[in-house]
């Protein structure tokens, strides 16, 4: 992912095996990272058990918040595809107990349909 793309909030897919190693301390026994997407320093991860938002804070990014959301807590989600003049697609996820959705933007290099399909596979089990 380019730095410029990241500055505008565009997500790109990253290697799940790399994140599996990085998440070793916070994963439950037997839990497996299956998909991951990055936004500059922050990223979000689909494991076989939960959805995790990772927020690296501060100048160095040494302080990290891991926000775990069980798939059963996701009440609904939507996608908005990129248009002719709007080059970004958007994913919105609503969590039970929260009125505002979590929003992530994707550039055309990453299929919003792929991300939606992955999320649907976990939420609709």
C-alpha cells in the first residue's frame, strides 16, 4: 500500500501469517488469523473466532489498542462500491449497543466484494 493511499484511509490486504505471529500473545488457544487489512499503521483482522481492530497510538506506535468484537455482536453491515468520480469503496459495520457504525474505506486495488463476502461468511454462520 502506498503511503499516500494510507493517508487517505484506504485499506489494503496484508499477509495473515505475518499477523498470526504478531498476534501470538492475544490469540485464544487454537485461534487462527484468516484475513487482515491495513490502514497506515492500524489494521483490522478476521480470525476464525472474532473481528479485531488494531489501533497503534502515539508517534512511535508502541502503544497498541486491540478492540475485539465477537462476530455475534455484529448486527448488520453494508458496502458502498466505488463510483466514476468517487474512487473509494466503503464498508460499514454496526455493533450491538453502538449507534454509529465502524467505517473503513478501500481503494480499487482491493475488492470490497471480497471483504463483504468474508464478513458475511463469519456473521451469517
